[in-house]
C-alpha cells in the first residue's frame, strides 16, 4: 500500500476487493516461517521503554543516547554503555526490570491468526529477548508459541548477526534459504538477509521507507499463511468488496 493510502502496490483480492501486493513472495513456497517477537507478534513497546528508561536513569545515560537500539539483544546494548567489569551486573539489572514489567502487552493485528494457520507446519520465533523474558511475554500475551523458540542467550552473536535465524532453521531441520522471516526492525531484517532468508516486514515500530525487505505490509492482518503438503505460502488477505 502506498504511504498516501492509494492503490500503489496493491492487487485485486477475492470478491473484488483490493489486497496488498507482496512483491512476488506470494509466488514462492517456503519450508518454514521464522517470526521475530517484539514489534512483530506483540507490542511490548511501553514495557520495554519503562524498563530501559529506568535502567538508563540508574546508569546516568540520556534518553537520546538510548535511541536506535530496536531489535538488539540487551547484552549488546549494555556493552555499548558500560565498562566490561560492570556489564554482567548491568545485564542482570535490565533483565530484572523487564521480567518485573510484562503487563499491558498487546497482540498485534493478525499475529494470532498467523500462528494458528501454521500449527503443525515448521515455524519458529527468534527473538532478542532472553529465554525467561520471552516466555514471560508469550505467557502474558496469550499467544500459542511455536515449538521452536530461539532467544538471545542461545547464540553467541545476536541480531544483526544471522545466528538467531540460522539456529531457528537448524532446529526446524530446514534450509534457511527456504525460510521466510517476518520482522519489524531494520537490524532484524539485516540478520534475516545475512542468513539467506526471504523477508516480510511489518510497519509497527519503524517507518516503511526504512524497512529493507522483499515485501512490506502494515501488519500481519494484511496477509494469510497457507500450509500445505508442499510447503507454506503467504498470500494477501482477502478484502471485502
């Protein structure tokens, strides 16, 4: 969809409606779908902001300095601001703050339907959260998580390195080049591309023009996933006439 709400990049949907264009992704068959979590499936923005704002105040770091770190593992952010001797304690503190504030999470449009459509098909979540935090946020959201959950404490290098998506594909037993990654953050998209995956971006936390992906949609409500014996397809969601 064009930024002005026009018909650029759209296509006719069932029943004569107009659906989003997926730039050729709808013609491909994937072995698996790999989802980012925060900003893609759930909106944890408020909780994340509160936790990091408190952490920043405790460490004398300005709000301006904290900007631009979406999708990066907490340990990497802490390492940017604290000397090595203080980093372990810094990570433990932000983990504590985040684990104690998981209220108010919102399931983003289309997320529940996307995961439900892929039950029984290869899919995974690869997140920059730690395992305890990821499990807490999934439980708070009520989402039915895939069987494979890759977190920041399971890989040596987090996003934008390809490691999280490579590990997710490995655990699913699929070729990463035959996977579709769904992401909201530029650094997450970098990780997906470095892993050789196709990319679908959602405009939930980042401006559309800053998302370098094979296709960009407003959110997952604009697409439908179809799992069949030959693999997984992503289609524009039907739009009523």
